[in-house]
């Protein structure tokens, strides 16, 4: 673990900004969609028994929950200082979180408390939910609300199923869902007959709270969420792939593994059967300031996640051959989706192909001090915009006026 002086040295060397290595995560129950820039030969770099790599995690302090055989550092981001030895971002937060996030945030939150990722699948994910705080605490975890945004730059191809089943049809009963669990070993348990699919639209998103069933579709998804990897699968077969019962009960106390009433009780019933589900949960971007004002200054910036207290996210576009200074009131991680240039003193570029284990120049973490002082961002292209997604942890004061929107 690095000591405080090593972390401070890395922060000073980067002028308040840290460079991070790509953090890849496999999922045994999914088929990767092949759009995360990872080389095709490396989609199964960890072995077929571990599953294909379909997720990239950003600024992560959360270990992936991938069952037996999962390496201790899977899902954890590494900081790569210029000329220095790499170290875990998790260790940096635990050792010098006040410098990275601000004293007020560490006093209030005790850590980064954010997990953000891209996930990319050929087809849909099984219909599943994430447990509430109350239920997750029973197994030593945190509940997980999450947000989706579909970046256009990663979605020129929408793959096999650009729809997401969400919630349950109004009128569905608990007994209907219970029967689906009773039929788990009989093939397709029919849970999707009780749900509704929504066509996914690049450049928009969704808010999904704990206890809501959802089966994300095949668009590449940018996903800010609470730093937890709890879930419970409620669908027994997806595209011919059998989902083991253990993926329903992995974050459930053993005494409830076959208690169907308890398992159904994990659902937030009213949220699932809300007849205005889309109106309640779909998210459309909101400009931070009117584009007409900011384009004259060389940029556009919009909130892409803003309605929940747990996290927020922006999309920043710097126009070709323009330089801007952007101030934020909280620390954030960032990932490029298009273009090249500099962020602070760091050269940045969106890769076209990445080998597993290879370093990139597309992911950074901006400390609270640097964010508040303002980050100078230059787009070095004559023709192409520089597009950056920025993810913030809980309590970002800049988004307070949009809470509940």
C-alpha cells in the first residue's frame, strides 16, 4: 500500500490529476459485444471458464463479485504515476482520501462510494434486480441504485437486442412472479411475459433504483452507480443460456435461498408495476448552461445523470481547436469517448484498439482541489470534437438544483 507522501507526490506530479489503467471485468453469464476497443483476441484473455470481458470499470474501489476464482484485485483500478510504481486507487482513497476527494466528503462519506463502468453485451442481460441497502446489509454489502447513459460514440452498432425489459406490467401479482421462480428448472421461467421492453435511444438514459427488475439490452452503456456489485437474477434462460439458481441467491442469506416469498419480497413492488414507469425513470440530458452561450466559448456540457443523490455525470464536448477551462465543485473520474488533446498537463487520446494489459491515455481522476481550481482542456484536432464523460460521487453541490428532476 502506498504511503501518504507517495500519493501526494503522484498528485503533485500530475498537477492534481491522476492517470488510471484500464480495468477489465469478465462475466461468465454474458457474451461480450466487442465494442469496448479491446482487441478481439483478448475478449477471453482470462480464460473461457471466467467468461468474456464485457465490462470496463472506472476509478473503481469495488472488487468484482465474480464467485470462486476471482482475483483479489479484479474490478479495482490502478493509478499509473508518470515514472512511478502503480498503486490501487482504493488504497489511495483509504490513505489520502481527504486530498483526493476533500475533507468534507471524507468526513461525510468515508470514501469514494461510486462505481462507474461501461458494459457491452451482444444480447440482453438476464432480468434481475439489485438489493436495497436494508437487504444488502444482511450479507455485508451496500444496496445499488444505478443510472444508464448510452454514449453515441460507442453505439454505431446496436447489436442483437437494443431494448431493455424494465419493471413489471401493471396488474402483475406477486403470485405471478412466484410461479416464475417455481418454474426455474423447467426451462424458460416466463418472467419476461410479465414485463415490458423499451427501445433504447443513444444519447439518453435511465435511472434504475434498487428492487426494480431490469434486463439491460445490447447498447454499450455508461453506468454510474453506488459502489456495490450485488444482484439477483430472476430469469432462468437468456438466449438459450441457462442461468444458475445461485445467481439469484448469491447476495441472499443461506436460510432464504429457497424461500420464494422472501425472494419475491426483494422487489420494490410499487416501483415495478408503476403504469408510468418510463415517465418516472427515463432520463434526458440537460445542458449545464444553454449551448448557445457555451459554444461561443468553445464547448458544450450537459448532465446525463442528475436525479439521484448517490452520483451524477456530465458529458463535456470541446469543439475542434478550442481550449477551455472547466470548474467543478467536486472530484470526478473521466473517460474519453472521442478525440484527443490535453487535460491539465496530461495528454489524452481515445484508443481505437486496446490489448489486454496495455496502458491507454483515456482515463483520469481529477482531485477536488484541481476540479475547483479549474481544469484546462485543449482539443488538438482540427476537425473532431473531444468528448469526455465525467462521473461524480454523492453530494456534488453543482447538481443539487436538479435533484428529483
